[in-house]
């Protein structure tokens, strides 16, 4: 399999803000990678013949969320037309059957300053993408997808807590909880993928391209970590996600 077509709507070289060139002598870098740690991304972008150059600072995470949702919902509907599938961005989990009791908690919190101060709002979960099945009156939260354009440390700290909260507050079967990413560094992917159960798996939108790039230009550590992630099923091909969602 190859990367889904929507990937080409996202990939671009980004101009550098604080440096005239990176360590490879270029005045730009892949928009999914760090300036000076982009060998794998460089290889992938060259293979996909990425030619666009865009300024830094664009919110690629939002764009990826929208495209993943637009891609996934039609695919799961085709694979399993027996169920009614519903997809949304930033929807409260309390809209779904197994979390509907959180609406009562939210009302009590708003009415009681002591409770609000003591417990905060950590139960108010609005995931990047929710996928529900059922009817408008009884909508079951089937899957939660956390979308990460990249996995810098400051961007992944909410993933594990989100998975833990989904498990802790449910009344019924927990939803699938997966991460979709374009992150090119296996060592960073491992920070989320090698969990103790909060995340089902990480799905990479350029999985085959990563396989080749890590083999060709990755360091010894990167090759070892990628092999570990793949053989243990911690990282999977994004193209397999619709089937996973509709068969389990």
C-alpha cells in the first residue's frame, strides 16, 4: 500500500525563519520535520516529488484532522453499511451513550464552586476526531482518533492522559483509541506507541514510505526502533485503519 492521496495536499517544504540554511545546506525543510533532523523526511519528500514551498507557521494539524475525517467516514461506511456511522471533530464525548452521565457531572460542577475547584474540568474530553455508530438518540462512541502532524514533546503530552480518561469515565465498552500521524522519527513515535495500554496503536499515513526511508537513510537506532514498533504492532499502516474499525 502507499500513502492515501490526501497526503499530497499536505506535504510541502517550509521556509526557515531563523536560519538561512539547515545542516544540509538548504533554505527549507520538510514541513513535518525538524530543521536539522530531517533525513528520513527528506527521503520521503524526494520520493513523492514534493515541490511546493510554503512559509512556516501553518496549522498542519487541523488540516490533517479534516482530511483524515473526510477520508475515513466514507471508507468505514462502504466496509460496514449495516451500521450508521457518524464522524466529527472536537465533539464532546458526553454526546455518546457510554459517557452521557458526564453531562450530569458537568451541570453539578457549574453549580458548585467547591466541586469545580476540587476536580477542575479534566473530565471534559473533546477529541480531535470521534467516530460513533448507532442512532441520534443512542449514539455509541466507537473510536477516538488523536491526530498528530508531528510528535514534538510538547505536542504529545495530552495523548496518554486522554486515553486514560476515556477508559476511566466510560460506562460500557471503551472506544478504540488510536493516533494518526506523519511524524518521521521512529524514536518520537515510540514515545506514544510504546505505552502500557492507553493507546491501541499508532497509524502512520506514510507507512510504506517510512519503511523504505528508515531502511535507506535511518540511523542504526532508528532502524532498530522502527522494526520493534512494527513487529510488535505498535505502528500500523493508516490504510488498514478502516478495516480495523469495522471488524472489531
